[in-house]
């Protein structure tokens, strides 16, 4: 690969990566603690690109080199520039199918890295903190976007004869068709995740914040999760409350007790947990005209208990948006302290 504009841009990105690493080194603890602020998110998103992408590029090139070795060839040159790289070999040592496999090896590494990162976010129990989930999800999205969309377009439109030109026009149409089908399938799966309300709600629970078309938001998953499932739903309102309770509990950093109480004016979901020396709870009373949210905190040591309205949602709200509303309400109650609560109005119980 010639030392052209693409490599120059990569080296300039490398300078920004150094700055990002310096910022991370000086603010690691506050960035990756449970208080995930918008400023933390900005730094984490930069780290996903400027720190993790260069690592994935190195592993991408290593995938080419290892495949060349496994197929009995010799690596005759290589280059690595942080955000770009190349591996040289004698193509006459291999069949057309083997050359396509060598070209595909780097992208296979990208797919494996994205799968591992996404798997850690969605399946690790207990969940990781919001900052780590944000970092891995952003890395997966950026890595797959680059590997499966941007780089193929750059390769095919500029005539650089990179990996994707070799995969598509390597002389084995059947193998190229399989690669194209995998590429389209992964892109379709990414699009489904981006558009699916259920997946948005799941991401909200793991990385926090407001849903509505964006990839990430704010949350504080962390240690262990234990949710007592509400009674079996008997109507759509109960089902919606139970569904939202289970989603919220799956991403909360401490065990949550949940249950649904039937009141004269409607079912009420109770989510309770212990944090900061207090028993805390969020109540969601589903009346016919609105879902009323209330926060409750009882401190040990004699501090005055606090009960405070947290707003209301329309009765037609779906489970995804109710999950988000409950999560944000719990975030507010979790931040209460005895001193701050003493200045709050204390109107009494919900309803």
C-alpha cells in the first residue's frame, strides 16, 4: 500500500487517539463509575472509535496474516498505521478460492469482535456498567459500519483493489455469492436492531437515557440483579406493567423487588431497592386517565421519609416507553439524599 492520503488521514486520527487516551488516563474512574453523565458518554464514544478501532484494525490485518500462514504461504510485507494497514503475499502461491478466503479473513475477525462485544453487553450477568456497555455497543456499530458498508464502497468506487474487490471478483462466483449473502444478512440485522422498539428499550436499560431513534442513552447497570416476578398478568395493563418491570430490573445495578398491587383505582407496580442507606421505591399507578409515577425513600438513622410525585404518563403508553419512564424515575429517586430531600415537597402517598 502506497503512503497515500488514506494513510495520512489515519496518522492524523492517531494524534486524536493519543489525546483521547490522555483524557481517559486522567478521568478513568469518574468516566466508568455508575454516574454516567453526558460528558462521560462523549469521551466513551470517542474511545470506541479512537482506541478500539485501531485495535480491531491490527487484529484485522493479523487475520489476513494468520490465514496466509495456515494455507502454507509466506507474508512478504505488512504495514500498520492505526486506522489502516495491509499485508502482502505472493498470490501465485494460492488458488482463487484461497485468495478469496485470505481477503475475507480480516472481515471475519471484525464480525467475531463485534459479536463478542455485543454478546458481553446483552448476555453478561450481572450486566456491566453503562459506560462499558456504551463503549462496546458503539465499537460494534462503528466496526461493522466500516467493515461492511464504508470500506466496501470505498474499495469498489475508488478502484483500490482491496479486500472486497478480491472477495467479489476473485474468480469464484459461488464463494463470492456466499460472502455477499452474509454481508447483506448482517447489515439487515443491524438495521432491525436500529429500528426495533424492543431492542431500543433493551439498549435503554443497558446504557440509559431517552429513546427515539438514537443508538445509545444513559443508565447504570452493574453488580447483581434479582427481580421477583409480578403475579401472572390477567389483563393488558398488568401485562404491560409486568413486562416493563422485568426489563428495568434486568439492567439495574442492585437487586430489585417488584410486584403489582390491585387498588380500587387501578393496578400499581412497585419497584423497590436498597441504596445509599435508604429503602427506595418507584410506584406506577395505572389509572384509567394516566399512569402516575411516585418516588419514595426511607432513610435509616431517623431521617424524614420522602414521598414525591415524579410525573405521569398517558395510559396508552407502550411497554418500551414505560420502561424508559420507570428507569428515569428510578434514576431520580436513586440520587436523593436526606439533605436534598428535606427541601422537597412531601405531599404524601400516591393517588
